[in-house]
C-alpha cells in the first residue's frame, strides 16, 4: 500500500475513551487488543452516524419499523443487519474511515475477523438503541 498522509494524531484525539478490563500482562497486537483500542472507540464516536445510516436503510427498504413493537423492531433490525450487504459495507466504511495508517495496515491483515467483530459490535449498538432508530425513521 502506498504511503499517504493521514492526520493520525487528530483521528486518535477525536475518539472517546472506552474503559476496558484488559489484564496488564495481556499480549499486545492481537485482534482483541485492536477491538478494545480501536473498534470500540470508533464505533462510540460514530454512534449517531451509525444509527442514522441504519434508519436511512430502513426508510429506503420501506420497513415498517416505527409502527412495530420492541421485539419486532429487534427482529427486523437483526434481519436487515444480517442480510443487507450494502448496509454491512456502509457500516464497515463508517468505521474504517477513521483508522490511522497503522491501524488500517493491521486491519488489512486481519480483515475477515475484524469485519466480523466490527459488525457484531455495530449490531449490538443498533439493537440496544432500536427505539432511537425507530424514532429516526419516523422523523
């Protein structure tokens, strides 16, 4: 990959601190470390945009989310996040766009596993805020 200029320090400064319970003797440079040090903070930073993107997809696909009760909202969102490839790649793009150059280099070496974990974390966030997504769809 060619070298390119990235505002790495500014990207890191944008991220909120996410408390982790990583043991002091834990090995570094693992997928789990990347999850805690990079994916979780970036997803937290991008939370409002993530919810808005999902709400847009719900609207575009004419899914009656706003009128559904909580359990049906959960099921509809789970199906949408699990089956809609375009939405999944949009979510991946929302997160990877805020990686530093070093993080992106590491991401490229572990892409399948990190994408799986990233999408699982994003799905947890969306399902935990299904009512907010429903309100965004209704607005």
